[in-house]
């Protein structure tokens, strides 16, 4: 397959892990895991920059007693089965692990993967899981303030000999984190969420990548809001790469696309689903990708709704290779 590495625009994909019920037709847990591995290996072979997982425990739209492979154990396993593809979480839920433990997990993963971690983190939103697993579910303002403290703690533990931290939500006394990550000065930080007043301000302060999406108009609006937050904290907004994680389905006809909508869990009309995701023929999907690039999008990490098949994954790799030829890496 044609490599799509070394471009100004990055392309990644999620791998199946069961959260969206995509593994339900596979009989055993062992076979479900193998299907997930097969997609990750296929993505690396196709030349994608990165492979991604969700950080969830229960199925959506509701718990269904179907397998959901856990984020960090999945990442650790995939790191040993791959060689070049980067490893990301879109995005980790800050409520599920103390930030000190998260610093340790992420540092270890960066080392055992040979420096391939993209750290994704968000404030958390899935109340069902918090109740089910016994985690507190604070109000949004507190969740975002906890996110801010968590990013400060993790980055300190990655880079400092010891970390003592006195925050409103977290306190540490001389926390050690060894080994440190391999990447210098640290692994990239992806912050997910489009909350315009609070989340995007955290993005402006700490993120290397900001993942928000929606229609082109929504994407453009959030970017303008992010610019305002960056100005307020004295940062150049261009230093933050804006990314988009839609659903993707590529087929040759509208009839096939309409039939494929049954694989989505979003519950929208077909027109709404197509407008706010990468749904279309190869030419239509490529055109939309180029439209988002014109709006300042620098990375795409979609979910292939036809997993565990490779149909959309392979078609997306071909589109990505064409697009990237027009956006070579800057020397």
C-alpha cells in the first residue's frame, strides 16, 4: 500500500474495541480482540500516522454486556505489535484515573512503544460509566478545573525530578515518575472537547492539538473562539493543531451510504449525519477533507462505521495519500 507519512496534514484512525457495538457479530472475546488487532496492523500497513482508541467501559448508546477493551491495556498491547504508527486516545477520561497514576501509565507507554505516545485527555462526559464504576461525576465547571490540574500534574511529572502539587482537587507530595517519556521535550498533548468558555481556554494554555468538530461552520466558529482564548493567554493560535474526529463511511453510491447509516449510533437524519461527518463517495469525502483543511484543520482521526471490515479504512488511506501530496511536510 502507498505510504501517507511525512506530510503537513496528519491522518489517523480509530481501531475497533467494542464501545460502539462494532464487535457484536464476532462470537468469542479472543476473536473480537483479533479483529481489533487486525485493524490496527492494517492501519499501520496502510501508512496512517496514528491509531486511536476510546476511553470507555460500557457500550453506547447503553450498556449491552458486550466486550469493550480498556484503553491503556489495549494501547500497551498494540504498542508491542506495531513498529511505527503513533498511539493515541480520543480522548482519555480524566475522571477515571488519578493524574499521578496517569503520568506513570503514559510515561511507561511512551518508553515501551519507542516514543510513539500521543496523549489525549478530556474532562469526561459519560455519566453512566461513572455511576457504574463508582466514580464521582462532578458538575462541568469542576470537571474542567480538574482537567486543568491534571494536565499540570502530568506534564510536571513527565519533566521534573519530583512533583509536589497543592491544587483544589489534587495534592501530591514529592511524586516520582521514572522512567520519563522518551519524547523530548514531552509527548504531544491532545485536549478534546469544544466547550467554548472553559475547555477551549484550557486548550489555549496547554494543548498541542485541539480536537473539536461539527459542520464546517461550527468548526470555523470554534476556531475563532480558540483564537480569542489564545490571545488572552498570550499564545499564537497557529501553534495548536486543530483536528477533527468524525464518523466516516465511504461507498460508491448514495443508496449504499443510506444503508450504511444503520451502523452509526448517532440517531440523526441521513442528511444531518452526512453534513457533520465524512460520509460520501471517495470524491465527496476528499472534497470535504480539503474544505476542512481550508478552515485550518491539520489532522483527521475518524471512526470507520463499517468496522470490523476494511472497506472504508482502505478507501480512506487512498484518499489521504492523494491529499497529502498537496501538503508536503515543512522542512
